[in-house]
């Protein structure tokens, strides 16, 4: 099964991906995580990528598609993409790649949330760099048990460089200009399902499970 999670920044793509993976056993691929991983190399390319990410823009399609081809050639099971495709060109290239591999997209989950709600989530967001679990220090029910450490694996939590209000607003603008048109693109193909992502994460997941179970 190949799934795409489509959503504005901070809608909960990462959180829901982890839940989907543990229930359905798909491979989770987050282009944001792959890019953040590549920043650790500190070479010329990673400096360029950091600069683009920190102004809320999109990394070039060429770099992204190279990353995608690499991961897809080494993945046998179904994939859940989080943060890809992010514009029409990526969506079309992804289709071509799937056709070449004799595969297709089964479902596009669109996590709907208002800009205001997403912005509230940004400032307190913390992520475990080891297991990927996402916390929010500003939201009571999403705080870690011990300040700044992961409940699951006790790794120190990290705060993303691009998780501040000013970069969030730029990321949101990029989303509206480049990614939002994909809603119509996938709706026309009959692949899009809308999920209310403003609810508590367990409730959001419950809606996702309903949709996914109806497809299996
Ligand atoms: P969020 O889920 O909050 O939008 P991501 O981790 O998905 O954050 O992405 C962070 C940044 O990484 C984006 O703002 C963008 O600069 C870059 N990025 C991630 N995925 C893509 C992609 N498919 N194409 C281009 N840039 C990307």
C-alpha cells in the first residue's frame, strides 16, 4: 500500500506517520527527516539545504527526487510519504517512478488544520532525534514526562531550527503556493481523503484508521 500524507506545516504528519507505521507496518519516509539527516554532514550541499530550509522555501526538486529514487529502490514494502510530494512537478515525477516500478498510489490523506492552530503548535514542538516521537511543551497532554527527554527512549529532545513563528509563516506561504494545489490534483483522481487534524492526536488517528480499514 502506498500512502501520501498531505498537510500544512505542523499539522501532525510526523506523529500520525509513526502511529500508522506501528499499526500497518509500512515504511515511513519523511523528506524533512532525510534532509535534516543530510545537514549533519556539514559540506557545501548541506549548507545550501540549511539555508533553503531556514527561509521556509522548498529544496530543489532535483535533490528531492534523487533522495526519493534512492529510498524507493531499497524499499520493498508499502511506503507512507510524509512531506513528499510537495509541488506538482514532484507529484508528476513520483507517478512516473511508480509506473516504472509497476506500482500506484492507494491513498492521499489530507490533514486539515487552520493556520492559527498550526502556528500554536510550532513554538513548543520538540522531537526525539532517535525514535522520532513528537512532543509539545506548550500543550499539557503532549508534554514529555521529564522535561526535554523522550518518554520512550530517554534521548534528549531537539527543537528544530525552522520551528519558530517567523519561519513558520514563510513555510505556510510556501505551502499555500506550492503544495495546496495538490489537494485538487489528488481529489480529481479520487485518491484524497480529508481528515480533521485539529483534534487530539488519538482522535485524528482514529479517523485515519477508519479510512484505511475501509481500503484493506
Ligand atoms: P513540516 O512537516 O513541518 O512541514 P518537514 O519536516 O516536512 O516539515 O519539512 C521541513 C523543510 O524541509 C521544508 O520547509 C522544506 O524546506 C524541506 N522539504 C521537506 N520535504 C520537501 C520536499 N518534498 N520538497 C522540497 N523541500 C522539502
